[in-house]
């Protein structure tokens, strides 16, 4: 949860709570989770679709970072900043 607060607090407390809920829904907050559709880590980012977001977050090798909790949380925060909640809607 500290990682989520570190990268998401700038969006406000309601968004932080939403992000924590998404992390639990997507992976039970586990960075070692992968879906059969190619989504990885805490926020189940679709890779390599979001490799540019990972690079912008400071992780140019998305494949190496795909199970990195810090990379997932940072990239997800950037994705939220550019796209809002739409990437995580069901």
C-alpha cells in the first residue's frame, strides 16, 4: 500500500482508495500475477501495449519490469494521469 500512496497521493484520497481497490481486484496486490491475456503485476497492465508507459515511468525494459511492484504502480499512475479510470473498467 505504501507504493500506491507514494505514486497516487497526488490524485487525492478518493482516487488512492479507488487505486487500492483496483490493485486488490486485479491481483490481490501481488506483483507476481499474470493473466492469460498478457496482463501483469499489481495493476494488471497489458504488455507490451503499455511499454511506453513503463518507459515514461523510468522502466524502459518492460519485460524485465513486468513483475516489479514499483514499476507496476508507477506505470499505472501515469496511465491513470493520461487516461483516467477507463483502462480498468470491466
